[in-house]
C-alpha cells in the first residue's frame, strides 16, 4: 500500500511543536511495516498559500498514484486533490469545523472524500450528515508514549533550569490561544508558579510535563485533547474541563479532575499535589489506550476497509453511524 499524508499544520520557528501529532502518526504508521507512507507539510495562510501548496504537491508527485491520500485539517483537503489517488480521506481536527469560514470550506470538500474522519466522537457530531448520510470515522493521532513517559521530576527540573524544590504547575499551550483559557489556569494557580508551553521544542515537552506538580487544561473546547493524554502517559496529575476526550481519558483515574472550571473546586483538587514532594497518578495505562501505535492501527484498518470495499459501494453514501473511540 502506498499512502501520502498531507497537512497544513507544519511547524514554525515560533511554534516548533505545531502538528507534531501528525508526524507522530506517520512515524507510527511506518513502524507498522505494512505501508509506504510519505508526509507533505505546508504552512497555512490565505488562498495563495493553498494554491502554492497544490502546485508544490502536483510538481513533487507528478506521475505517481497513491492508494490513499489522507489530508489532516479541512482546508488541506483542497490542495491534496492535486495528487492522483484511488481513495481520499480527510481527518478534521476542530477549528476546521468550528470556525465559520473554515467550516464552510471544509464542508465543501467533504463530497470529494471517500472517508470523513474526526479526532473525537464529540467532534464527529459537527460533520454534516454524520450517522445518517455519511459515515464518520474517529481517528485520533494518539499520544507518543515512547516520548511521554515518567521521568524523575528533579532531573526534568534540572534540565529546564527550574528550582528542584518547586512547586510548579503547567499550562500546556501557548497563552495567546484564547480557547485554551490561560486566564483560568492563572486563576487556579494563584501564587504557584505557572509554566507555559509556547516556543518549547517538541523534544523538551516531556520534561516540562514531568517537571510539574500538575497539568492544567481548562479549555473552552478541544478537538481531541492530547495534552491530557501526555500528562497521563507521564503519570502526572492533570485537571481538565469536560471537553474532547477528557471525560473518557480521566474517568476513574484517581488524583485527576474532569469538571467545569470553578476556582474553588480546582484549587481544592490541586492542594494535595502542591503539598506532595513528587505527586503522581496511575495514568499511563489509560494513555496507552490512545497511544500513537494503537491509533495508527485504527487508521490502517480504515485504509484497508476503503481499499477492499466493492467498487459500487465506494461511490455510495454509507448509512452507518458515527464510530466511537
């Protein structure tokens, strides 16, 4: 099988971790040893950026035909059409279905896709016709459990130049992203130092997670919720609002909180983690259910199902329901 993954979530100097979950999924697919998969990343922008991306794709892949062309993020589906393919898949990540302009462009591309997918079941409900006239697969990218794993907290702090005595909390996003709600995290933290991720290099993020007494994810919404899974993979306590995959990921994991933001409630949940010298939770087993390798196997199964479907069924609108994680 030959596959090409196309994404508009390329890293930038100001955001070197951008789109790292797509790269992790491609790496996990390659490690399965069942598919020859290439990755094409480009930066978003106005219409001209997508025209350039289409021209670049056509130039680089002229004369090739892929079994699967899989676009990540709705707007990337359009330039991906420049590459010849037997089957086309689109995974939507959140903003492409929630932002008014992006949603309109994304929806217009759906009729050209053989399979529509989202990164969470919650997000699948925003796809037109989901469960009625269109099957929507749930295909998260998953957490890289090889990178995100428990590390000695003191060593992580030493590498980052932090006080080994702490305590510290981590807001695992760029504070400039309003939807992530840095203001809530700041309020919950009070006088406790609040670390943030903005320009952190991808290979340092596991240290930032392990350095924290707890991770705060008080988002208004999430397409998936990878930061929560990264904390769980490191056995680090995490508090999150009930959006995206958070309710499923945190259910029954002692020492975590999944609840609407309330300052008093969140500070009470944080207190034992701030008082402990090395607070940990038993979260890794839960995170492994959403690991990059496991999610890559789901993607591979979806690709094989497309390839093996009878030709007359490929053109019909399936009437099966929304897939669940």
